[in-house]
C-alpha cells in the first residue's frame, strides 16, 4: 500500500507541469496591485531596501515558482542557494484541507509543518523582526521572506491550493478523518485537482460561447501534439486568469491591476495578530473551494501509465455548461483580494508614521 502511494506521488508530477497558483500573469497581477497600493508609503521604502535594485513586488512575484526549473530562464545563484537550503520548497505553496471543511486547523487532515499557512507565518515573523530558530526554522532571509509572502499570498487565495478533493473508490467526494485513511485504495487524493482531467476540446467550445475571444495567437510547440485534456488544477491556475483578463479587456498584469484598483473593490481587511492572517486567508479559500467544486461530477477511476511505466489514477471531470463564467469571476475576485491583502499585510508590518 505504501509503495502504491509512493508511486502515485511520483506519477502526479506527470499530470501537470504547472503547479504554481495563478500562473505568471496572475502572480504578477497580485504584485502589481500591491505595488500600486503601497506607493508613497513606509512599506514601499522598506520593500525597496530589501529587494535588489530595480525589483518590485510584481517582478519577484513568480520567483518561488521559477526556482522549480529553468522555464523562467537559467537558475541564478540565489535561486540555487534557496533550493539547496529548502529541499521541501515545493511544499510551501499549498495545503490539502478537505474542501468540505470550514477551517484550517494545525495538524488537521491535509496540513503539514511545511505547508502554505505555516510558511507564511514564518515569513511574516521574519519581516516583523521575530527571527528565532522557533519562528524561522528555515532560516529565511528578509528578501526570501518578502518574496515568499508576495507569492504565497497569491497562492493561498487560489481555492485549489487550500481546498482539496478526496475521492472514494466508488467515485464519491469524501472527507477523510485522518491522513491514514487516504490509502490510495479506499480513499484517493486528487493531488490538488491535478488528477481530475477536463475535456479540453469541450472546454474550448463552451468558453467560446461565454468568454471574449483572445487576440493572442495560440502557443504551438513544434513536435508537441495538442493536449486532449486539461488538469482541473491547471485550469484554475492559468485558464481562469486568462478568462478573467479577457472579460475585463486587459492583456497584461499591470493593466489588470489598474482596472482592479479603479473599480474600487470592497475588500474586507483582516484583523487580529498578523500570525493569524494566513489562517483567515485559508478559511476564506475553503469557502471559495466549495464554489469551485459546485456541481462538478467525476467519472470512474482510470489507471494511467507514467513515462516511467508506473501506474497512477485519474478521473474525467465534467463541469457545468456555464462554468467558465463563475470560475473566471471567482479568479478575478481572488486575484484582487490577494493584491489588497498583500498590501494590507506589508503596511501592517511597516505602518506609516502617525501625523
């Protein structure tokens, strides 16, 4: 049983190569919103002092995803140093609380010492000057902490990076009471929705009726056939962002940020100790994840074979005919929340002097 779980953990990497919430455009949009909201503040001055010359929250927002490979370009010395010092860095981006639950609890099902809530808490403590072995076990520098906060604040607002789906062998969504119940025989982990596969042709067909067309030519890689399916996680990472941009007529993260701020959104401010804010964000994401999974249906369990010849399992996923509309609206709202919450957090860490 343990061997099967190990095989599944490895094989899930073949389902989706994009494990970063919101993708590059979404993360840059979050950073750009915060950059604009912090103009002229003490927080802006502190950010400039911590980041390298010319860097902004927008420009570093995807850094924690870029360290996972070379798709952003060659690895820089600071990326290599960070990866070597943080062998579990890919686990900092998410937690796997059953989406049916209402709250994230330490040591609950799907949580971990290195998950997104705990990592955000540690990074916040570093910027607050609470840099001790207990509060900063990974020895994050201030620059690393700021970059992680910028990125992970975006990640934690992506519903599938918090609310996880677990499936019984009968094909029903279930809530495991303990992590041990997720044995990949009676209860399966969907790997953040990566193992739910959407029919890409059908998705394009229904989105064509509902989403304004893109004037950008499709990216075609020579020799690489068009994928027939799209992982549900990938859909939420990038497709919903693309739809959200198109629905408000923006093409770049900066344009999206400008449109978002001009709309004067009513974003509730977090309260209480800053160490509790990641918990509040996780609980909000659980609310949204219930909307993400509303009225979706899954097919039968299907064995697949990875490039290494190992077996893993997937399910076909059916979504409502209007799904691109509510999902892109959720993505827009969550991106805006991310940017505003990021700015609010940094201003709370470095408040302006009282006049």
